[in-house]
C-alpha cells in the first residue's frame, strides 16, 4: 500500500515517485503547495475510500505520517 500512496502523491505533484522520500516534510517540496496538499488528501480519500479528519490532517508532519495514517484508516 505504501507504493500506491507514494504514486498518488507523485501524480498530484507531477514528480517521479522515486523522488519522494518518507522523511520529507509536508510542504518541503516546492511542488507541495497548499492546493496540492488538499488534492493529495482528496485523491487518497478517493483511492482508498477513507476520510481524514481535520485534526488528522493538521497533525501530519512528514510523508511517513501520511502513509501511516492512510494505512491505518484503510484497514478499518
């Protein structure tokens, strides 16, 4: 599932999946604008049939957090 999540992020940011590292902070990449952040969240919700809460989104610090949270919500 991690690879699928990275692919969704890469597609929204229009970058190669290999350029995305789990320890990269949310917004550290120039392509990661506030609008793209919303697009990433929306695309992950659609792809995995999940719903992020506002507090979940606010707590995200890096891509690893986003992957872990997505996996957690998708396993419910």
